[in-house]
């Protein structure tokens, strides 16, 4: 497995933070989720519209929760599915 980047779209940008009262998403903000499958880590980054992503920090997030959230909201990839199966104790198909 490797690193994957997901750019959240539409209402998912706000839905991702619905339980985090400290985060406010403006219309046009870009929300980027990065999964580091090898070390089971996740980060998110909020980039205001028209700004350079390099100027904004990433924040750590809960890997297991992020994987589950992405799948629940129809973001998918082989690595993401394999990670979720690993969390659930299901043998990954090769």
C-alpha cells in the first residue's frame, strides 16, 4: 500500500467536519485528505479558494475513522478497501 490523496467534493467538505466545532469551511475551500496506509496515518488540509496549498498546514486525523468515513461517502480505491478490510479483520483479496 501507499499514500493516497482524496479531494473532498461538494457537501462532503462540510460533512467531514460536522462533529468538529473548531473547524469552519467556507464556500470554495478545498479539503484534501491524505492517507498514509503503510503507517496507518491520516491528515487533512483546508486550502482557501485561490490559495497555494503549500502555505497551509496539514492536521493529523484518526486513520481508522477517516477510512470508514471515505468509504461511507462513496470514495473508493483498492488501497482504501484493503485498509478497511484490515480494520475489520477480513482477509484482503489479492
